[in-house]
C-alpha cells in the first residue's frame, strides 16, 4: 500500500559533523546505490513535532538500510522524500549515536538551502512516500459496509417532519458526516424535546436495522484482504451484535470468520464509547500498530478521527462523504466503492 506522509518542520542549524561522514566512500557510494544520487556533504535539519518524530521512527523498518562496512561505523536508515518536488531523503543513524531528538536530517544531491532559497527558521513541508503491507483493516459499518442511509432518512421523516422540524436530505448528510450524534445538531434545544425524540428514534432505529443491506462487494473484498494475511475488524457503534450477526449472515458473511474483532455498542453501555475509543480498542485488540492499520469509513468524522490516531485512512463514497471533503479532512485515499480497496492495498508504486 502507498501512503504519502507530510511532515512540517522548522529549519535549524546543525553541528557540522555531516560533511566528513558523507565524504566517506562507503557512505556516498551506498547512498547513490540506494537513492540514485551522490549526496551533498551535509544535511538540512528540521525541528519537528515530537509526535511526528515518533511516527517516523515507527516507519523505519520500511526504509532502506545504509550498511556500514565495519563495526567502527553505524548503519543508517533512509526514507525517500521530496521537498517542494525535489528528490531527497530523511536519514536516521542508529539510536546509539543520535545527536538530535525531534530533528529530521535531510540529504539531497545538492545544498537544499541554496537550491530552494530556504532560510534558517523557515517552516517547510517534507513529503515521505511509504510502501507497506497493512497489519489490519478496520471497517466502519454505516455507509461503508452497510447501506443504512435510507433508514436514517426514514428516521427524519418520522421524528422530525412529523414535528414540523425542518431537515433536508443534504442537511441530514451534513449532520451525519461530521458528528458522532447527529441528533444533537438537528434537534432544537426545546426543553424535554431532544431527549424524548432521541430515545424514541434510537428504539425505532434498533427495531428496523434488519431492513438495511450489506453492500454486495463486501464479502469478496473482506475475503481477499484476509487472504493477504491482513487482520480485519468491524465497528458499529449504533448496532447490536445480534442484529449485526443476522444481517451479515444474510449476505453470506459469518462475523466470527470474517472479522478478528467486532465492536458494537448496543445495548448501550453505561457510558457510550466514542469513535476514537472504539478505534483504539480495535487496533489494540488486533495487536496492530496504528501506523500500519487502515481505517475505512464514509464520513469526514471517520477520516479526522483516524488521522488523529495516526491511522491510514480510506474514504469511501458509498455513504455521506464527498470526495473533496474527505481529502480535505486528511484521507490518504478516497475510493468509489469497496472493490477499489484491494487495488489500493496491493499498490506498490
């Protein structure tokens, strides 16, 4: 799978040790063999956020190894990158010889400060293109694996329009797209109304969940992902396990065989779990790194929450989100339907 990781940093001064290192034959020839260019004898140093530095260190096992010819010198890991479209790489020496923390050292065929007119103290962006095999794929339920929007529309007809509370299809989509509890947005603050409507609507929703359909591509897509040795999880915070099991069985999907982890939140727990808590629970239960976990969802909320946790996010256009707004929310990929997901997972260039 491909992910373009963008990191922002502030240009800072180095300590001047790079020149002698990069002038060593094994270093310059090794970098040319791995990256295709002779390195300028020095690095561009960027102070980056501690969280970004930790994330990049998680990605080092995907990098290229610059091997030392003897124990006198350390090895280093290279991550291919670009700055303003210019080919470069981030270099990470062995941790035992780190001089800087939270500093990204960039190498290139030339002095980047001069080539790109970069000054000390400037903020610049580095794009790192990673290629990896996911450890896990987490699926959202509504709008991703299950076509449930018609049921949400029925809820509006029954509980809003009957009370003369205005709500269009587009305002419903917008409310679902960006909020964990869309009723909080759609219902007036009139005393006693919101609580009563939410309670009745949730009962109606639970009773009619069986009327929803699993998208026809779901079974084949999940099977193909599992055949690649990738774990799968299902999250449905508005669903109960009994109805979920029955609905998926109707589509030929046995929950226990198709998913390594399933989270449903109905009947409601004492305190309803947030999407963020549910996702943490899923990748933790699968023993998967968040940086190697793919989350597939149809909402802006799905993408934003996934990115906050460091997940690789895929927006799917079978629910409420639109392509442009999903990308704006930070989606790494946006696909038209589930069938495209396997193609994205198999991408290597």
